[in-house]
C-alpha cells in the first residue's frame, strides 16, 4: 500500500464542541467588535451579541424539547442570524440539517422527511415554500425575520430564553451534529453525518495551510447550507477571531465594495466567481489592493484563470479541495505547494492513496487513480443508508472520493477528472439520479439519462437524454419548475432511441458522454 502523509504532520485533537470552538474565536479581541454584518440590510452582530444570542436560543430550544436528540432543519440564505440558529441548535445538543433556500417544496419536503427533522427554521421569503413542504407533516416552523405568526409559524425570537451556560453534553465522536446532503459518488442525495469532532478538527486542519487572523473580515457569499460555506466561512473565520460580511446571494458590486471598504485580505470563492474577478470590467473600479489571497474550490479552476487573477489583482490565487463527506477540506495550496492547476498538499492529520480503479492497486508514483482519504474529518457515514456508506468507505477507514487524481514527488496533488456521477453547476451539486427520477415522472418520457457537459467557462451544464414515444422532446419547463431548483434544470434535452445500459441496468454515462450529442 502506498500512503501519502500530510507534509504538515499530525494535529492534536481538542475535545471541544463546534460551538465551544467558535466561542474561543469570539473571545479573541474586543467583544464589541462586529463579527457578522449583512451586506444588504446592514444588520450586524458583535462577538458578545452573537454569543448571547446563541446561548439564549440554545436555552429556549432545550426548554421546548428541541435540544438533545432533536433534528432541526434550516432553510435560509446567508444572514447573521443563520449563525445563531446553527450554533444555538448545536450548543443545545441538536442535529442540524441545512437545506438550500432555492429548493422547491418537494425538494424541501424530501430532505425534511429523510433527515427526520422536527422543527423547520426559515425566513419570510421562503415561508410559502416551507409551508407547502410541510403540508401533511406535523412540523412546526420558526421564522427568523418578521413575526410569521399570521401564517401559523412562530417567530424565532419566541424560542429565545434563559441562556444556556454550557454545551449540552454529546459524544464528540459519534453524535451527529450536522446533516448536509450530498449524492457522494452515486445515486440520490444522502444525509452526510458529521460529528462535532469532524467539524472542529477540519477548522483547525484548514487553518494550518490557510491562516486567518483575528479582527479581519471576509465576504461570505458561499452558502452556509453547503459545507464549504459552513466550515470554511462560518466556522473557520469565527473560530479564528475573524468576521464575515454575509451575502444572501452573489452580487458582484456588493462583493467588490465590501472587499474595498473592509480592506479584505483573503477571499474564498468558486470557479465561476473566479472567472468574473479575472474578466469583469467592474473590478477595475474598486481598490482591491488589500487582497492578497484568493482561494477557489468546489470545482476545478484552470491555471489560465488562476494566472489572470494573480496578475490583475496582484495576489496569490490558488485552490483548495474538499467534499461534503470530508467536512470538507482535505487539500489546500500554501507556500511550497502553489503548483499551477494543483489542489495543493494534504492538510494536517490527513493521509491519501491513489488507487487505480481497474486493478484496485495503488498507482505507481506520479500515476493517476481514484483519490482515497483518511483522517479525523471523514464523515461517520450516510444517514439511514448503510449500503451507500459501505460502498463509499473502504476497509481501514478510507473514503473513496470518486475523483481521479495524481500526486507529484513534492506532495502536490492534482484532480484530473470525476469518476463519479456528480455534476457541479456553479459549485453546487446536481445528482444525475435525482434529475432522471424527475424526468421519468413526465408522462411522455419512457427513459432518461442526465450528464454534465463542460461549457466554455469550465462550468458544467446539465444535459438530458430522453426516450419518448414519438421521438419529440417534450416541453419540460413547467414539469421541472414544480419539482427542481433552477440550477438542476437541464439546459439541453436531446431525444434518443435508447439509453445505453450495462447488463445490470446501470446507465453507461461514459458511452453517452463520449457519443456526439445528437443534433448538437
Ligand atoms: C476539482 O464542493 C465541495 C467542497 C469544496 C471545498 C470546500 C472547502 C473546496 C475547498 C475548500 O476549502 O463539496 P461537494 O461535496 O459539494 O463536492 C465535492 C466534489 C469533489 O469530489 C470534486 O469532484 O467537488 C469537486 N471539487 C473539486 N474538483 C471540489 N473541489 C475541487 C477542486 N478541483 N479544487
């Protein structure tokens, strides 16, 4: 077996809950400094206010029976109070499942049911979707903003009570703290069980190659419902004593103004935003001279874009790599590991193998194979799905990432392709199996297969192949609108005679991918 170890060595594990870790960061500096500020509304929280709100909500949730043993769903865009809800629930010993606020009611309902949530926390803008999602379920709704009472929901403020003095005890290694959804290497989205240990250690692992300094600010437009926003933005920045300007959705001018006004040093983003920074004329109109580091993750970033950003902004542009199932960070670039196009070196306490899928053997040095990862940030498993867990976790605690990778003699890793089914649209996951299931619900579609096709920006578009009785492509707009968030809608639909399948009935996506698109 060829095992690659982190050049940063091991990391001492600290017995803290994720909220206790964040409280350490809040205590670094003036308690009256602003640590969260909403880029649109200007609402803000100081370190002292955030800690008080978290303790008050944790107290109220515990009193109401939504503390230890409960699962709480959050359906909200990034906003300061998102942090209060996540950590209030975590401090009270609950499990939190984070839902994409652009989901349709059926998508929300599915995650609520699958996760076993008992309380849904949302915002007024998503209340209609939330209510449609819970129809027929016994699921109370709490609204973060506004009173919500007129609609049968309760205001979140009604759940604030006497502050909880200490973390409700949970087993840091086995209690499920967070339950974000990911399709992993195959099939439908599944709840990824992450412990306090997973999330705390990953913050400390990421801070070694990518240090964050007390008092500094960055912009959090990467959504907190996704693990990148949750760990790297929310938990890493706050744990380091730093702060966030939260953006409910990406807006270039607001982003540039925030970087300029707060003299931000570092920005974490995804490739489509990297491209905008490299090319958009608006960038010239702002003073971004404080910006020294730009980190891209969640999908591949070409070295041309990396170079363009470095040259235009006079900063270091580099990549990190992660996966929901790894809390998420396993690799990051840093001094000595800045090879163009690479994802950098293993973070501390993390080991990797490069396994050739065809043989199951470790690749020869420099060769390509599937990236396998082992470390304290690797998930506990998939919620309620031991079969998927067994498929993803190889013997010895190795997580199969489904990504084709190689490592050079210096320990810099590169990702070459995705072996798994996953499509990445603007860095968000689209599970082909989920879109296929929705297409098959259409009365005129007999069979369907879905793929990602890279467009000229390097982002992926969702492309569908359908078999219909008359060989015509049906109008799918209304069908998809009711069932799928927009970013999952097929950008192109082709009619085909048959979907290529293996003898066992598995869709042969590579055959489809390699065949020229009919009519394209
Ligand atoms: C090529 O996207 C993520 C997590 C991303 C992340 C988080 C913190 C990156 C850097 C960081 O610091 O999670 P998921 O679960 O949504 O998607 C995981 C998949 C990977 O398996 C891989 O296929 O997203 C793809 N991916 C990348 N691909 C993630 N990062 C990269 C990358 N290059 N840098």
